[in-house]
C-alpha cells in the first residue's frame, strides 16, 4: 500500500511459486523479495527469477542480515526490513533515473 500511495503500480504474490509463475508471463522493472517467502527462501527465489528478468532491479529485504545471500543470488540491493520504508522509494527513484 505504501508504494501505491507513492504512485507506483504494484503486483504481489503469496508464494515463491506464484511469483515464478507471474514472472514467467511478464517481467517487471523492480522486484521486491522478502527472505521469508512461502515455499522457498528469498535468495532461492532471487536466483530463479534473475534469468527470467535479467534487467529487473531486484531488492531483497529481511529482518536479519541476509545481504550476502541476496547479493550472491543476483539481487541488486538489500535493505533490512526495519529500514525498508525509509530507503525503498529512494532506491526505486534512483533506479528509474538510470
């Protein structure tokens, strides 16, 4: 809801399998992936999504320090969950300027 309030169009998925299914049909510019995704960890989901949308900006987030897991899996950036709201819009706006 926060991103929609900022004017972004948002799609969401309830599980890793649902995300893979959606991304196999349509690539998105930005993918936000939490570490605790039903059916698989966020880093595994990132690893599987990266080849499907090679140009997407993938941002992983978690309450724990999982930055190395996400970055090794192909994410562009990682934000701790407690900083997500503060940093998310700026990261997206920076990406849109590229």
